[in-house]
C-alpha cells in the first residue's frame, strides 16, 4: 500500500490497495434495482446494504431483496471494520416493525434478514423491537423465513429470550473475527461472549421446543491465520452453531482498519470444505459473501431431521 501527498492540504494520505479482479462488481442495469431503492425510500427504511456499504447491494436490489436494519442508523459502538456511523441514537420508531413487514410483503420475500445497530443505550439492547418486527412480518406473511442478525445484547439472557420467544427460524450473531483480533476489530465485544450468546439462543430454542437454526459469520483478511480460522470454527461448533458464512473484509474508508490480505477464492473454497467436515450443515464461503448474501439458499426446513 503506497502513500501519497494531498495536493491541497500537503498531508500524507494513505492509499488503499487496489482490489483484485475477483472483487470487482458490476453497477446496476436492471430497473428492478431502482424499484427496490424507491420502495425502501418510500417506507423510510434503513438497510444494512447501504449503511454497511455492502458490495452486493447492486445484485441484491436488482433481485428485489434487501436486508433491513432496524432501530435506527446510529450505533453505540465503534467497531474498526464497520461503516455504520457511531453516534447517540434517536428514539425507536414504534411503527418501524409494520413498515418492515409492508416492505417484505411488497417484495414478496420468502426469506428476510433483519439486523440492527447495537443499542447499548436501551435496557434490553433493542430486543423487544426485534421481537415486534418478527411478529409484524410473520402476521403479514406466514410463509416467510425470518432470520435475525443480532448484536450481543451484552449477554443479557432476558434480551436473548425476548427474541427467541418470537420464534425466528434463524438466529444469527457474527463472531466477525478470530479470538486474537477481537479486541482490535470489535469495539466492546468479546469473543467468548459472542459464543455464549449463540449457545444460549440454541438452548432457549430447545427449551421452547422451537426449530431455530443458529448461524455466525467471519471476515477474513484482517491478519488472521488459517489455523486461527479453523479454531474459531471448532469453537462455533462446540457452541451449537450450524450455519457459517466466510467473506473478505473490505475497508470502508481510510479511517477503518486496513486490509492485511486479499484472500484468494481457492482458499475460501478450501475453508468451506473444512467447515463442512467439522459438521456445519450449510456454509457460504467466498470473497463477496456477507451474512445476508443469498441467505435464502439455506432452507431451515431441509435441515430438520
């Protein structure tokens, strides 16, 4: 990565490394992209597609799908990898669950992913808002598979239970990185805490006699070793996690953590095979994979015995 001089300020500017060919994406050409964008705007919704600068948003919106981010666009944490802004959040919008449900209905979604910023300012971390959104979506379309991608709720079991009692089909919480890099990558998060959140969700599902699949994801290219990734897989399996996503970390701006390495697609393919050998029932692994990318490719019903 080379440095340069800003001609206006005279300051040294760190340039980001050029992305390899396998990370190039095409800009939208299908009118469906603009229809999805207009619908999101009309219902005044926030999507992680935009807020997190997801490289797949062109493809997903062209296919008429989006990942909804509830509880606002201001996060109470400042993770080194994340493009979502850190600021004091606004109050929750009481009608947001109904607006998300309406969006799912208009798009005719069969699988929806609902995520949120971290809301450490709220006693329950926004858990009740998640539950209200799940129930609103299900009331408007009983056949839709609902996947939630939640923060760690500071491991408050009552908050996790609130979400689980709304019976999402998939409970997703991202480990994000290996244990050694967690303190660098994830503000205020803890590796062991994330594993415990996932295990508690699985235990609660069993107690509630629900068939909820647990899922987690990791970013690669932050300086982790393959052995560390494999160890994280083992930790996830030991805590009952069944579905895994692995994708390339991309630096949102010069103020975020730099990319240490661009991982070749062949390595992602190899890691997928190793993950399946460890017992994960579904693995999405590739440079452009994100937690919600092609989430509907996994069908919870097909994994039930």
